[in-house]
C-alpha cells in the first residue's frame, strides 16, 4: 500500500526568531510555502514501502538543511511556534475568505503546524479505510509535540485543541472529527452540505459567492481530520502534529500497517460498548471498531493529556500501536508556568538542532 506524508516546520533564524523560508523553498522537490510566513512544508511522493518513504523524506530534509545552514536558518519540529502575538500570512484570496468567516479565531489556525499521512485507497474498501482512520484518530497522542499556545501551557496537544475546538468553535462540522460514514455516497453528501454551509457563511460576512467558489471546492473547504481525497486517490489522516522525521516515518508506517489489515481481516463497526464481550480492536483475523462516542472520548483524552492518559494508551494498544515506542516531544516540554520570550527562542533552537542532528545521523551521505 503506497503512503506519503506532508510535514510542516517553523523556520527560525540563528537567534531562534521566526522568519520567512526564503531560499529554502527551492532546495528540494516537494518543498513549498504554507499560508503563513514562517512555515515550510516538506512533502514526499507516494512510496511503496517505509524504507522508500524514509529515504525520500530524509533526503529532502537534508537538502533543505544544507541550504538552511548557508542562510543561518533552522527547521523547528513543533506543532505551535511558541510565539506570542500574531503570525502573519501570505495574503491570498483563500486566506482572506477564511479570515472573514472565522474572524479573530483564524489566528488560532495561524499557530498550527501539522503532519498529514496519505494511504492509497483500496478499491471497494474506501469507506472502511475512512472509518478505520477515524477510529485511529486518538493516535495523535503518539506525536503531540507542543503544549503551548503562545507562551502559555494549554494541553498536551495544543495544536489539536486550537484547530478543532477553538478556531472552528462556531463551525464544528468544519474542524472536528466526523462520525463513521455508511458509504462513499454519504460522505459526498456530507461534503456538499458542509461546503454550502461554508459558502453561505462566507457570503453572510460580505464575501463574493463567485470568489469563494473559485477558491474552495467541497473537498478543500472541509478541515475535518480524516478525508477521502479523490484528487490523490488516497485517504488522508490530518491529525498528527509536526514532529521529528523519525517520528513521522514510524507513525506513517504504523498507520499504513493497520490499514493494510483490511485486505485480509474481517471488518466490523462496533455498536455495543467497547469494554467487555468479544475482543475489540485490531487483530490478525478481525478489525472491530469501537462506537464513535468511544472514539470521541479518547480523542479528547489524547488532546488534553496525551500518552499520560491510561485510557489513551490502552485504546491505542488495542488498535495496533506500540505506545512505548513513541516519545512525544510535548511530554518533555509541558510545564505549568508561562515561558519567557528568551525561553521560547531557546526551545525553538534546541528542537531545530535536534532535527538537524537526526537528519544528518540517519542520512550522512546524500546521493545526487
């Protein structure tokens, strides 16, 4: 099963201050600007194996870091910039529409850097893949990478809280996890309804309908964490934080490995309680999903407490993850006190250095 990743990283200067990517953008294939000024995205192509994915991601990051060294810049693998104040965006028409619809809440989105994992759609099993990735959503706890919004501690997964519960508070269907779907047709109907609600909301705020429809499609106007992507022929899991590349590769491998079980195992969506009775979760012979309400409860635990939650660890183990193999960056940063600006710059520099060491240790010789 082919898989690919998209990872966003904050760009900092030699003093740990956020800065624009500049010459980093053309350092390698798959490197692009994001919608806010200090954010850079690194994408891989669809890869047949984890080894291929690892090689491509590390090679592209190695090329970016070589350019970054020459420009006295670094990449920070944290889900939030740990920066007080507004984060400037690039000023596209698409961004202006979102700014009008979300108002002041759009600033929360500007503070978010994440990882998207794409897995190839299995013909005839697309909706099963979508529902399985929905049930796997609490796996975001495995790579929570920042507890801070600005300099203040917020949650183990601050980005998820900002994105899902704060930015889209008045449009919950746009940013929250959607319940299981019965069919691809039902999924398409949901997209169309949410799209029309978004366009209507934009028009109410003063946007021109044609301009909004020119910037957004039903697929691109939904920010729900799990999506069928017709454009790419993938199912996209958008829940993970920005993280170290080794963590990203491990997570993508685990996600793809669980989804691959659908090819051989019986698949059922559980309607009875998760606890008790027959085994629930991912096994060799059956994949049995918990009720959606259970998924939602574990997602909330994953965002607030991460792997410190016994319930989250137990859930993820049953769903096929080895939680002990993960060391989320957020757990090492979480304190009950605000950071100073000097503290924040030091944290950004420390993690940029850590990413650089990891890439060069695992990819010491780059082949041109």
